[in-house]
C-alpha cells in the first residue's frame, strides 16, 4: 500500500536526512544570530537602562534618536566616511584590477603586495596606525619631517576623519580589486576583437565593452561595500574611539557609547536599528537604480 | 509437653532475654562512642568543606593601567604570594584599558559569575550597587571566616568612608588614594631662569604663573624652527581622560558641576566657561602643549615627560615610581621634582587649589559562586603586611599605618609628605548613580572646546543640558 510505503523508515530517513544534516547550522543561526537580533529589536522599544526599572516606551527611543544632535552628527560623519571610501576604493580598485589584468613582469608579486592588507583585521589595522600616526613618535611623521612636513593625522579634528578614511582605503581596496579582476577576466576576448575590428579605440573599447561587463560587479561591490562602510566600528574604535571632538564618531561607535558607556541598551539598540534601516534603504536604491543597467 | 522440654524452652527463653539485653546495652554503648564521632565527623567535614571553599579557584578581574602600577604589584607579587601562602588558586585576568569598563561592569550587570572579585574605582559604586555583595552583611553572616580584628583594622583606611553606598560597605579600598601633582624638570627651570632668590627651581603656584612658566619653557633649543620642548601637557583624550583633567581647572576656578544641595546644573557658569577657556587656550592660543594633546592621556603624558618633550605636567602620582627609576627613565630620574598643583588666586590673596582624586579597590560580585574564597582573597589584600608591600612598590596604599611604616617612609618620605598635603585639596567626583555619564558628557564637550570645534560656552551649554537630563532621569532633579 502506498501509505505504508511512504512511512517506511528508509523513506523517512531519505526525506529527513538532509534536514538533519543542516539542523546544527540552523540551531546556531537561530541562537547566535536570530535570537539576538529579535531581542535587541524588542528592547529598542523599552527604556532599558540598567540603572532604572525597565519599561515599555514604544517609539520613544527612536524619537529620541531623531531629536539627538549627537546622533545626527554621527550620521553625517558616517555618510562622509561611506561616500569617501566607497568612491575612492571603487576607482582605485578598478585601476589596480586593470593593471593586474595586464601581462606585466612581476605581476604575481604585485598581486600579493596589493592584496596583502586585506588579510589584516580592521582592529589590527587601527592599532597599527595608532602608533604610526602618533605625531611625536610615529614613523609617518618621522618620514614627513625629513622633507620638512608635519601632519597631525588623528590628533587634530580637521585631519582625523581623513586619516581614518586613508586607512580604510589602504586596507579594503584589495577587495574591489579582486572583484573587478575576476570581472575583467570573465570578459570574452571576442568582444574586444570584434570592437577592434570595428575600429574602436582603446578608450571606446573600455567604455563600451569593459564597463558594461563590469557593471554587475560594480553593483555587487556598491551594495556590499556601502552597507559595510556604513557600519564601520572596529577600526575607528581601535584608532580614535570616535574622537577627537567626535569627528570620527560613526553611528556604530555612537551606539556602542550609549550602550556600553552609558548603559542605555534600549537607546543603543534603537540607534543600531536606525543604522540598519539606512543601510537597507541604500541597498534598495542601488538595486533599483542599477538593476536597469544590469539587465540591459 | 514433657517437663524436660519445658525446662529447655524456659532456659532458652532466659538466654535469649539476657542476650537481647546485652546486645541492647552494647548497642547503646557503641552508639555513645560513635555518635559523637559521627557528629564530630560531620563537623569536621563541614569545616573541611568550608576550608575547601575558602581555597576554591576564583577569578579576579582588573584593568592594566598603565597608571595601574598598583595592579602591576598585585599581579606580580601579591597574587602569587597569596596562592603560595594559602594554596588557593587566583586567576588574575587583566583587561585592556579600552574595554575595561565594558567587560567588567558588563559582566556584573549581566549577573554573571565570570569574575568573583573586581577591581573598580569608587565612582562606579552607586551605579553598580545592586550587583555588588554588601561586605558588612557578608562578614556578619560568615563571621567565622573573618580574620580576628579585621573589621576594626578596616578603620585604618582613610578612604573607607567612600566605600559605602546606602549605608552598606561595598568596597575594600586596597589601593591608595590617587590624585595628581605638578611634576617639573628642575634642570630646565634652572636653565631658563625660573628660580627663586636662592637659585632653586620655583614652580608655579597659580594658573597665571603656570601659563607664564609654560610659555618660557616652550622652546626651540636647536634653532631649527621646531619646538623641541613644550612647557606642559594636557590629558585631551576621550572617552573620559580629558574630563579628569578639566575638572580640577573647573573646581579651582570656582565652578561646580551642579549645586550639591539642589542638583541644579552649574557647569556652564561664568567660572566654568573661564576655566574651559583657559584650558583650551593652552593649546589653541598659547601653544604651550604638544599639538597632539587631543590624543593624550596618562601614557602619552608619561612618555612625553620621560623623554624630555615637556618641561612640566600635572600628572597622576602613579607616574612617580617609573620616573624616579634610573633604568626606565635615565633622562629624567634625577632631574625632576614635584609639588602641589597650581590654583586660582583669590581676591584675598589665598590660592584655591583643588585636584581630582579617586580610590581603587575591590568588590565582591553578588553573583559569584565562590564568595567565601573571593572574600578571603579580598581580606588578604587588606592585611597590613600586604598593604605595606603595595606601598613599597607604589608609594601609597589603602592603609594609613602601612603608608607611614618606616620602611615606606624611608623610600618615599618626601613624596608622601607632598601627597598628604595635596590630599587636603583633593575631591572625588560627586557620587551619584549617573556619575559615569556625567564624566563622559564633560569629556565629550570639553574636547570640543579644546579642539575649537565649539566655543567654551557652546560646549558647556550642551554639556549642561545633557547633565540636567541625566539628573532628571535619575530622580535627583524633578
């Protein structure tokens, strides 16, 4: 009978075996990722300062964030940072990818050197540059002093954010480089040959063959990198802690300060979710604007 | 039944009765011997178990400093000595300064027993009181493990009064009362003529003199157009170091954070603004501090003085042992001295000196599962011989008697005299449940003035608004 056949042990094992194999991963995701996400979202609706009774305040934390000048200053810092690093890394990454795609002597060594910073964690990069940027003992100012220059790097409010951006560019540019290099190497050579036969110049080949083929990679890079840059935390934490005078205080740093320094976990969660909302909006905008170009 | 059988039965019955009585008597005799032993064994086992509990492994969490010379002594001398003496196991986890508060306070608030004993400053006590085991109650409950005379001995600690919150003893003041002093290079003072009639270095007494001296000592010694030595330095770093610097400028200029009676916020009073203007002008207008002071805190000021980059500084007393060591400070160990911090000259001619101070010590985690062992470790740190060891390495400790021990005085005599004098002008942060938030707010906004992104008035107005919000939320202000 089909009914009995369906419920044989062998049949059940066949059906459920794949799920059994992925169960540990699902449990991990639920416990380590989903539960904290949901719980932090829940407490964002509470006045969850550990010094006072916890109470439900609805959108109170979100209203507080939107009326908090420090929140908006952190938002502006985050936007400056994101735009600067995303654009700079895109252009630099494309340039390096084009360079590495050529048949040059020492290409392997160049690749290794260019890609090396990516293996560092952001915290390590931040700590490394904290010493290198020191205006009194740092190696960078030592070399600058040999040519009569001096730069305060993260010791001045006018140069600190730029100094942070430079570190991020140095560390993360290898990522778009690899991505665009993969893209370049996936372009069929026939496209270039056909364009050359049609009399296209080098620039025209780049504009009408290379760029269109790279657009999906650019979209992917923009979505991933914008979201990533918007959430910048660890490198700034190690390097400046958000100072001086808050000029490097990103939204993530601000959320951490509220949560772990002021022990206001409800408000910190709300700031984090506003950050998530902005990231989601940017991702949707990118996909909408650039999807048409990808489909074409 | 026949008569012989009856007699036999009777005989057997009598024998059985005698044997029973004998057995009963024997049982009672055995019980009389054994029961006390059982009871004794129970007592022995209970005591043995308690002794085992006293030597259970515990985790002691502290920060690294580096102005934690006392922690260095505890880690390298006292903890190993405790383990050797008692057979107990202490895992001393030293947490990076950057995340010290987050990790240790966070573990308390999470009601985790991860740390049994935690190294904290007094200003954290009101905020974390609900998560700390009251030590007076604990000692009363476990009086059998409290060392004889220990409670009376605690009164030897001058800072014990800061260890109470809500009438409960929460804290053993292991380390000495910390404060800042003015340290200065005697050779540079002489070289640039900042001396008295007898030719001895003349350190500044007022803020006006301090600025004058700082200007004179900001010099380009080799004539290459670059400043080689700055007059002084500041703690300019956030999240909180700058607040610990600015606060005594605020107080000595006559300002207050808030009225102690009404809690009305007054940090943005004219005195507060004047103090912040003076503080930030040291960098922005007079350029008598290194350009990188926005990133300076204890280690940077320590290194700057140690390497001759600054001629004087207001620095925590913890710097003294390292600076006076010829091995670690060969350039300056015999070329510096120290005195009281400058203050504000008042119309009547007196000088209003005020410095910030605080007290480090240990608390017992309310959620620790090794409280007996943790308490014994805390108590051991407070014993006189161990306090003396701390004082010999650090200059100060929690116990007054240990500090005035002849051996300690012989090593640190003059330093202790100056410190004792400075203590008269030392204040702690006002102890509220939002003190830490107030410190962060002051740090955030005073750095904005120091960096000239806001004027002193704008910065302090923002600061005042924030502090007022915190005090209202905490119920100090209606």
